[in-house]
C-alpha cells in the first residue's frame, strides 16, 4: 500500500487523457450520455464495489473500506458543459459547435475518477463507505443536484458528510486549496415581471393604466429592499437585466416586462427579498390599476460550509500537501452552485473547496469565458486533497 501521492502519480497520465477526451466532447446538462458512459466504464475498471444510476446521466459509486463498517462520506462532482463556442487554441479544444467545458467540470469529473482509483487502492486504510456522486447539469437550470437528492443518493447508506471541489482560474496560483467556513457562494433567484394596463393615447393619460410608470416605480422600490429590509451586516443583491415596453413616443403601451436576479448568502435575506417583491407588486397594483404578475424562478440556495467540515478539509490538506497549500478565503464568491442542495435539503454537513488552477493564457479570463484555459498541473493536487479529505473524515473525529 503506497501513499496517496504514489497512487496519484501512477494514475495521473490516464486521468489527464480522460479529461482531454471529455473536454473534446462536451455535453449540455442532462444530456451527458457519452460522459456518463466513460465515467461508468472507468469506475468499473477501477473496481468500485457498486455502481448506481439514479438518473439517466447521474452516477453513484460505492467504495467500502476493508476495516469494517463506519461512517459514510460522499464526494460530489459535476460533469456538464456550457452552450458556448470555445475560443482557445488547445489541441484538445471542443469538437462540438457551441458547446464547451468553460467551468472546468471536465476536470472535476476526471479528478473524481482519480479519487475513485486512489480510494480503491486504499481500502485497507479506512473503515466505512465512500460514495462518489457524479451529478448531471450543474450549469443548466434546473440543476441536477436537487433531483439526485430526491432520488435518494444521500441515503442507503446514509451520508454523514459531503464534500465537493471546484477549479478556480488565477493569474499565478496552481494547486493550492481555498476554503472558508460559512457562506461560500450566493443563492440565486430569477424574476420576470409583467405589468399590464389598457394603453391609450399619450395625450389622455388619465384614461389609461400606464405600465411604464408602474414599472419605473416598482423598480425603484425594489432597489430599496436591500437598503431598508436587509440587515446591513448581511448581503443581498437585486439586479435587473432587462426591460421592454412600447414602440412609439406618443402611445402609452399596454404592457411592460422586466426581469432580473436576486442573490443572498443567508436564507433569511433570500426570503425577505422575495417577500418584499410580492408586497411591492401588490402596492403598485393598487396605485396604478395595472395587473402586476411576477414569475419567480427559484434557483440554487447558497453554499454554506460547515465549520467542522472545513477543519476536516484543512487538516487533511495540510498533511497531504503541506500547510502552505491552504489559502484562507476572506470573502465568499458571488456566483451560485447547486452543490448547496446536498446539505440544504438533508441537513448533512458539507464543505466546498476551490482548487486554484492558474491561467493557461497571458490574459486572465473568468469561469464561463470561451477563452478560459485551466492548467492541468492542478489536477494531482485536487485529487490528493479530495482523497485525503475522505480518509480524514472516515478515520477522524469530525
Ligand atoms: Zn459554471
Ligand atoms: Zn462550475
């Protein structure tokens, strides 16, 4: 039985090839048929104890420790790509028009296969069970996480803790692990508002119900939610990204539509924003005589890292990669991740950590950019961090 590092060294060549293959053939959420096929074949080859397929492209692998029964730890990865035309000169760039792994989920899935191999090789090092969750559709709503939980992936055996990792571009840093306790990403909710009046001639406003004026008032009121209804020490974001109405300057139109997103770290702030939106709509309806219809699409909750699980990751990473490998994050990220459902829906403690993956270009590009290139040199660090975290949780007292 060698070290985690030896085991990773022996598999990293193959895992890198798998990553390039998946990158070349990206698939959109819930249609990851080829990707799921590769994952299932490799899991079988690496000798996991059981492979379950709770969703057509969702896979769960079970690895049992040789030291007998114990806790159950789940490790989650996403596997889907984005509808985006890749604009890199990578030799293994996407061969599918308007489809690209621009969020690194190809790297996540491949690293998790590496973790599977390492843990299969390390069975005599742990008691209990490891559950590897390969979840479809993180980047396309509705995300696959909620459905995977509804399919029962957190039961039988019941999961005691769940961890996930996400690659992060950076101008310099490669292979370090970033984490913090508490909020890690925001929640997201989408709103589409339709205000309907009867329209009419601009010279006779008193005979109309003006949807543009109503929309203007409603938008200003919405911008006061964060200022006056959210604790100043909490965070709320209300941003409108579209507004459409009217065609002629002398006609009061019959309809105005606008839409936007809200984000928050706490569930209380998230709920407050939503409640206020409906209250404001009621008020506007009353004073404008227009109909105000809100279509609220509930997106992902925020990822809240459990302090004990963060400690578990930090202890494992310090031992496996050295204490310098940890970057303590000062603030959370303002994007969303559906990993939150695994903890949010079940109460199981969870932690998401970032793996810094440098920048493969002169210029720095963010996640979801068609030009983004991650450095594959980060992959062995991600695999080692995740495998060590799993062993640390199962063997330790967290
Ligand atoms: Zn993404
Ligand atoms: Zn992502």
